[in-house]
C-alpha cells in the first residue's frame, strides 16, 4: 500500500471550499501510527511542541503585577508572570540549581519566584537574586543563571507562548485570522473561566473533532434542523484554516421544505441558552414578522438577552450573531466566535499517545473595551464529571471511545475526504514540522520506507 496525496489535494488545500463542495478523486490516508506510536509522539515532543505558538490562558488570568500562571503542554511547563513593570513574561518552569519546577498552579501577589527545594530566588523579570549559602558554590554570578525565557505575546485577549525564543512573531504566525475576525471587536471580551480535562485519547482525536462539520449528520443529528452543514464555507490560509457555519437555518440534508418549528426546536435544544433562560425548552416557534426570517428573530432574541447583561449587539447583523466562525489554529487550537460568543478549545498531548488533555477557555463580551480585567476561574474537570452542554457533550462521547478503535490491529489508516480538508491541511503541516514525507509517520532521514513507516 502506497500513501500518496490525492490528485486533487492541491486544489482542495489552496481553495476556499464549502463543507461538502468538492468531490475528491481519491481519499487521503493517514497512518494510524500518528495517533498511537510512542515514537511518533516523541517526534512531536521534539520537533513540534517546542516550536509552535500555542494558547496558554487569557490576559485576565495574569492581569495584575505579581499574578502568575503555570501553563503545561505535554512534558513542557511554562511559568507566566506579570512583572511590577506591567510586562507579562514567560519562563521555562525549572530551577537553575538542580531542576525542580519553580511553581505549580497559579497565584497572585508574587514578589519573587522562589524554588521551594533549596530556596533559590529570582525576581519577576527572571533575574537571579538570591542563593542561600552562596559561598559553597564558589564564584557564581547572578547574571549567569537567569530563568530560561520563552516567547510570550497576546492576541484578542489570549496569551500565546512559544518555547522557541527565535520563533516568528505571533502576528505573522496567525496569518490572516486577526483581519478576518476584526469585525467582532474581540478586545471587548474578558476571560470568565478555563478548564482542563484529561482525556484517554491522542491530542489529534480531540483536535480533529473540532475541524470538520461532516460529523454533524452523524453525531449531532439534533443540530440538523438549525445548521447549514453542507454549504458552510471553509477557508485555508497556509497553516491555519476556518469554517463559517450558518445557524438558524435547516441543513439541506433535511430537504427543501423544513418548517420554522423544526428549525426553532433544533436551535433551542442545541443552543437555546444563547437567547436566555426562557428558551432552553422546546415550545411554539415565535412569529416571524413580514420581511424577516426565523434567523432574524433568533438574532434579535440573542441581542435582547445580551442587553440584559449590558451588552449592546445592535451593531451586529443577523449573520454576525447566528453564524459560528470556527478558526483552526495549527496545530491544536479551535477558536469559536460569533457576536456574543468566544470559546477556545485546545487539544494538548499527554505523557503517552493514548492520553491527552482538552483545555477550554471561555470569554464573555463586556459592555466596552474599557471593561476592567476579570478574575477567571481555572479548574481541572475529570472526564466523567465534564458537562459542557448538549453539543460538546456529544463530542466528548467520541473523545472517550475513539482511541480504543484506533488500537484495533486491523485498522491501519484514517481515511479523509475533501470535506475534511482542514484535517488534511493540519497533517500536511505536521509532516513539514516533523520532517515526514506526505502520508508518512517516520522521519524521511531515518524511515525505512522513506517516510510512510514500516511496510504493512
Ligand atoms: S532545585 Fe531549586 S533551589 Fe535547588
Ligand atoms: Fe462536534
């Protein structure tokens, strides 16, 4: 079996396409070892994770001088801390004495960063300032042993880190996304809470579950009454991609004559809370004024509910409120945005390819961009206690079981359709990051089959 790119793959990857608008001439096959092999996970630890910008938290998690937050990504741990000068800095979370992590968790009002083991201490800029019983070390300069810095930057209230201090600027890394979503005025949002849930699957299983709408007709059938999952535009820049999904209209998969009651029931069941607490149970569809659509009525109800929170959405039209803008940031982050909604889902690697973490960050639009910082709650939520709402809970049901399927010995490849072009694009960039041939899972320089891995 030879794995090659589908003939029309270049066309798919270089073009704006609808959710199911292109028929591929051949499927794209991805070897399952990318999800199961410890050697492959090791390759990711070495060549991917230390080189990419990735989301850690919101600015609000570390808003004040002395605030600090530990960000973990697989084996890596970064300590974010805001200095007395107001600058947010990041350091590899390791003591320069004998390697103990300096701090775990998060906190406020730090005056220094002091290792609990032998009490070496650094100031909030990372400069060493105290070594207990210093004489025993002989000549040693504080300038020789600063904390090891990492790159830190922010966009849209999100704090990004990169262990590679020579990485390209975050603004370049994000490609066209900030311009694409500029209309949403994301600077008006503030963090409300964030979660981490350990999952028993590879990080790519989590990530890919948020990288296509093909599964709506399978896993989220209740959504079909209120999403156009067929004509949703998809867009691919280079490493990142997007999907723009209209809600408040029925899926073409249900045929042409879907009544408003069906659309209403579906919207209420799957995301009625966006219209306020009165719309979480199905009931009679509201009247639709002449010249409007049910989608317009839904948008107005969301505006009305936000107004009760002091948020004015009158400047946002029906599409900006009812469409979900889903950005897939290479390699592991999904950003969900509509006029009043801003949620970030991040898939993180675990210690083993069968393990990972789903991290979520939830933000809320404030009355203005001048709103003061919030104090987000950050919690670990066990998988069996995670409840993220009707639709995400359905996604969780797959996250909980998928790795067992991938482990079956007869299963050799994941097969991808043009409809899943954002996943294909992620794998093509993964190949570049890891030094693999297309369709391979071992590095080109060491693979026995020049990339595709051992022959089957
Ligand atoms: S390991 Fe940190 S002070 Fe010794
Ligand atoms: Fe889903």
